[in-house]
């Protein structure tokens, strides 16, 4: 079910050895040339991020791996950490060399606590093999990684909230700028990269940027790991080239005949069947890899209510558009289910959703109305004028 | 709380702070350990932690109240967290919920009178392709059915038998 062909084909530590043979700007140039973009979903160019942190002359720097995989429908990072943890740690070590860091932290979500023992074992083995610790593989590189357990908060996937948690505070996102690459953990420059991004960085160093650019589109290079669940016969983790169409993906996973696909998780968008010709890429449907297939029998209001309850629960409550907005959207969904929502009020809710997109402080609030707005846009006929079952 | 119990708790927390570091960055690791061992983080524990880290207890309380895996509400020895997000919902989490409530005689958010079980919700726990999924403390169960709920609960109950201490470590490490 899970196939990670190009990952599995990696020669162990080839990327790290290649990185140690290069000077720091050359490593960053290689990653930049590959066009690798943040695989957590935000799509920020990885090479650019590393370059910002490398430019700083601070006494301490941090490489932080974001394993707080909480986006509904996403589980690829769990599989990568279970099956290819060395690749992730190798990527972190390469990043450390690139930006000049000595300390690495794997932020593992509390729900994945059962992976911790396994990962600690891998770290211990890497220390014994001279792949972590002082003088890595006989070079001047000195770097180690520790694991920090999250305590159950979706918002900690946001990089500044994650840093707040590391520092012992509530996971409330900070204003940006300053960005973590300048003022991160404990005020020192820190890069926060997704699990998959770091694993790809190791592959890129091993095989070169042109290899990575062989597949994908001009703006979205390389392969992407997708987490597929919902109404399909073969759910699981898949590796596809960027730019694959929704139709093609659904054919691979046995999800033909779907009414819609929720792409990018709760904060992503609901793509109706008529738009299945669109592509999964940063320039079209941007995603962290979550695809939830919605079969013809699914009630779109149930889907929305599930997401909306999620956001009401997970909003950190710090800024008003997100805290109140999500509650109001949930109340609106109740009205829709009871068939008591006027078109005027629905328009008002959509305007509220658009306000949340621009006025919220962080990515959670900015994206939490996406699902609502896309369902209202594409499934208006289905959700209006409901007659409740108890009438 | 008994004076002796208080002293024991304070000594334990001091040991944790020594091991994990006496600074604010250790706050969440310390709190997770206290919660794991005592199934609650009461105001006395918060005060002790605050003193050790030289911060105000309200700071500790604010962090405790923020995170789903912390919280000052006493919980059972086994916290069963059922995933309620879309994929697990579509895979039939509602029937699993009903059976859990039937078998334990409590509703979600409650703890059994004997202090053994707590039922709680979890948001997406990354088992979307194998739902419905639930966590019993740190242990994951996938493709849970209303029928298999009984066996999951019984496995926990057996750990309360004669060899409770060892069994607990073996089953739910």
C-alpha cells in the first residue's frame, strides 16, 4: 500500500557525504537550484530559508524538524519517520552544516509518542556510527539532535507556535516578522522544516538538483508524498510527481466516481468533480499532501461541520477573527442543517470567511474558512433549503 | 493531600527538573511527565514547578490549560482518545464511540468512578487510512470496530490484576 520508491532507493548517508565535501554556500546553492519548496504545505523555498539563517553570525543556531503533523488527513510524516527516519536525520545534519548549527530538535506531536522509542534508538545508533555528535564522519561538523514531545495542539504545526511550545509557553503564534530564521528558538536563528522537506534535502544532496527537477512542473519541482484517505479502495501513502491531476491521483488510489476531494486537509479546499482536471502543485492546488476522497453518498454539510468543529477546538483564541469567526461559521452550519439560513445571511457568512482570510494572525485563521467558502461556492444547491429529518 | 504525599510529589518534581533542566524550556516536558505518572496536574504540583523554574504559578496554569494532553482535570489511568476528524468519522467513529460509552458506562469527557478510564476526543491523529483509530495512553489502535472495543478495554483491565505494576509497563510502555 505504501510505496516510496525513490526514498527507498537512496544510498545511506550519500547526501551527508556529498554535503560534507561541499562548502556551505554550495550546499544551499544545490538546494536552491533544486527548487525544493516546503512540503508541510506552505511551499516556502527551502534554499531561501536556509540562506537567511546561514547569513546570520549568531552564536547559536537551531535546526528544527516539524513533526507536528496535525492537518486532518495527513499521515505521510508518520510513515516517513517509521520507515525512513535516517533520511530525515541525515537531512537535518545537512541543514546544520549548511546554516552552521550545532543543535537540532525533532518536534514530535504528542499523538505520535509511540514512535519515540524507535526514533531515540535510531539517534543512538547514529551517534555510535559517528553520524551525530562531535566530528561527524571525521569532519569539523559538530551536531546532535534531541526529541521534544508536543502536548496536543494542532496550532503547534505553525512554526512560531512550535517555537513558543519549545520555550515552555502556550502555543500562540508570534507576529512575523521577525521570522524564525532571524529570531527563532530562544531568540537565535532557527530553521523549521517539515519532515518530508528534510528527507528530500538529503536525496537532493545525494543525487543533485537536476535529478530532482526531472519530474514536477516549472514552479513545483520533484515528487511529493501524499496521504490519501476517505472513500477510495486503496488508501495510504503515495509518491507522485508534482503537477499530477486530481483525476489521475484518484485513479491510482481507487477513488473514481468521487463527488469531491478535500485537498490540503481541513485548511485546504474542497475540489468538486468538475474540477478534477486541476493539478496538485503550488501554482494550482497547493497542498501539504492530504487528500480525503468524498464519495457520492457524502453530505457536504457533515463534512464542513466536522472541519468547523475542528477549528473551533484548535483555534488558539489569540486573535478575534479566528476565535469568533470559526464559532460563527459553525453556528451558520447549524442553521444550514436545520434549513433556516437565508441567502443574505449565507452571503454575510462568506464575507466573514473572507475577513478571516485577511485579518487572522496566522495560517490557521487565514485558512480555516477555505473549506466553508469552497463548499458554499460549489455545492450551494446541496446545502440550501434543507428539510431537517425530524420535521 | 497528605503531607507525606505532598513531600513525595515535590521530591519527584524536583528530580524531574534536575533531569530535564531547571529552566522554562523544560516546562512542557516536566508537565507531560507529571501528567503521565499522576494522571492530573493539581495546583500544588503547579506551585512546585513554578518555584523550581522561578516563574509565577499562573504561567504554569496557563500552559497546562492550553494543551490537550495536559489540563488540570484528573483523568483515569487509561485515557482513551478516539479520533473524531473526518476520515475516522467517515470510517464509522460514531458507532465506536457509542460502544465505548456503553461498555464503560460514561460519556466522552468523563472518567469512570474507579478512576481507571477516561474517554476523550482527539483531533486527527494521523491514522486516516486505517480508521477509526484510537489511542489508549500512548498506544495506537486502528480499524477499531464496535466489537473490538471490548477486547481493548479488557486488555487494560487485565493490567490491574495481580501483576498490575509489571503488566502495565509491558502493555502500555
